[in-house]
C-alpha cells in the first residue's frame, strides 16, 4: 500500500474528515464544515524523520509510518501497560523494533498517550488496522464535540 491509498481510504470512509499537511507529515483530522482551524487528530502519515522522532528510520527509501491514537484500554490489550513519557527526542521504553515494517507497534514517541504505529502496512495488515482507525475516528469525534 502507498500512503495516498491510506489517506484516501480515510477521507472516503470517515465522514467529516479533512487532510492537513504540516510538520513533515500528512494528517487526517475530524473537522466537519472546517469549524476549527485543524480539528481533532484521527491518523497521520509520516514519511521522513523529524528532529525529535528518528526511531523508525523513516529516511529509508520508500518507508513511511501510519500513526493513530487509541483508547488506553485498547492500547493495553495490544501492548500491555502504557509506558512513561520519554524525554524530549527520546523513545518510549518498550521491547519493540520500531524499524520493523508491516507490524503493529506502539508509537515510538507517543505510546504514552495510547498511540500506535505501523510502517508500510500490507493490504492484509491494513484490513486488520481498519477497526483501529474506526476507533481513533470515533475518539476524534468525541473530542471534537467537547471543543
């Protein structure tokens, strides 16, 4: 799969979402009628390393990472306890290879917030990711309503 395929799926499937490019990544935000400047995060696609996020080695040719936030209970059912927040520029302390492709992983920096990631998901793995994208979307809708 390509990043554009994933973003197009989200925009087509998740009502009220928009695409915003910033900070070296493209993000899907829930923002019906563009009520807010951005909206609330649903999912991001990051295609290059950043100053505080180099753990996935995204500067490798053709490598990208999909990131999304889940309920802490869902995160815990997948990966165990939520880790502590890392120091600036650091990586969460969890026993995962954050450079592995096509594997559902805790987010290397934002796992402490319940975020997960996957590098270059295959179509089969993306099918398994869809319910988690839906959960992230529903959470974004809830957060949006509180603003």
